[in-house]
C-alpha cells in the first residue's frame, strides 16, 4: 500500500505542470526567412550601450555599422534604406532588440548618420 501511495504522489507531481510567466519583450518572435523586407520606424542607440558586450559577444561600438534585431539571426547582413532620401547602408546584426514599442529597428549611430 505504501508503494502505491508513493507512486501516486510521484505521478501526480509529474502530471502537474508549472508555468512561469514570460515577458513578451524578452521572447523574440520567430525569425523571418531570407529575402524578407520589412518597413518601420527606426532610431539609433549608442551612448548607454557603447563599450558593453552585445548578444553576439562583440563589444558594441556605436561607430560600427551594426544593429540589433529580434527578427534576424546574429551575424546577418542587412541593407537598410531611408525612403525619404534613398540613402542605404549595409549593417550586421550584433545584438537582440529593439525592445521599445512601435520601433521596428535600432541602428548604431554611424549607420543612422549614413542614412541621414
């Protein structure tokens, strides 16, 4: 009888699922397939992150042509275009983000300058 009670408690513990709430800002969406084009609002980030390690392990330099992304894998090269002036720049994904509502893309300070 003791073995049956112990087995019942063991199986009951296995059947109970504990879920922890996850912050939606920390769970990236599924990456987009190659060749995908997206449009949105861009901004630049720099001073508060300059000199700190990125998700790729590299040290962030706001004077490099980089950007964070939740939609593309680290190391991906993207062509970013400013439709207002047709300036374009190739950037490399080096970090995750942006985490600001309504912002589709963040750019390093240098990439933002090139785009105008």
